[in-house]
């Protein structure tokens, strides 16, 4: 499947027995490990990412997650990303295209130092979804059209009980998905109850 093959208008996903989403382009990252014994995903973490910052549409996000980013190509890469090994389970591009880099059964390296209501090491029990975007610009309707059914598919496969932003679980260190992310829209479109959005009213 090409990067542009998945139409946001027809986004219907399911997560298979190995933790991969049907309908996503699979780009297997080496940056993962097994979850701790007994750990299962209960949290979805929403991020934003753009490389270079506020630049959209290139291959750099995938290159970063696949450890093939040319850090000589831009000063930002050289300063902040040289030698960095990170990943997320999913990336949703501006046109709604969905890529998956790590099985949901595995521990992706997306949250870093983090805490969810006192529970540390959020990577152990979370699934990370990156939206191609930044703190300075609104997200595209096509991205929400992919995100909502993806969240529903993940929640149908795993005992998800909460969604959070990266800034919620790493306050002061991270700001994404940023002020333009519409949490109320995500709740409407997923039809999940208030309990799934423990930070929503604190933001508004």
C-alpha cells in the first residue's frame, strides 16, 4: 500500500491478533521492546510531530523512526536528533494516511519520562499516536477522520480506559499535541465517555 492509499473518508480499522492495524501501512521500526510481564495497553497517548519543525509532507518522520534520518540534512536534526532512537505505534499524516511502526502488543519508545496519575513509565502500558503537525497550526479534518476510528479499533482490541496528550503525562517537558488539538471533537467522534478523557476539563 502506498503512503497515500488509505482514504480518510473510508477509514475503518481493526487490530489483528499480532497488534497490527488492518488498513495501515506497516513500516516496522527497530525501536521497541517487549512490554513488562503482565502489562497491557490501557492508555492512548496523542502526540504531534513535524520534521523539521512546522514542515509537513516529507519522509523525515519515518526516517527518524526507522533510524535512517540524515542528521546532516538540517541543523535541527544535527542538534536534537543525532543518535536519538525513538518510535511510536502510529503516525497519521496531514491527508489522513495511517502508518504503523510498532505492534500495539509491544512497547514503543514515544513517551519518555512520564507519569499518568502517579503511574510511571507510560510506555509500559500505552499506545502512542503521532499526528503530523505542530503546536502552531490546526490539524486537518482528514486526521481526525482517521484518528477517531483508529482509537475505536484500539479500544475494541485492548482494555483502554483513558486518552491523554503527551503534555498531560510529561508536563513542563512536553507541549504536544498542543493548543490546536480538539479533544472535544475526538470525544464526540469516538463516542467515548467522560471517564476516558480525565484531562479534558482541566484543559478547558
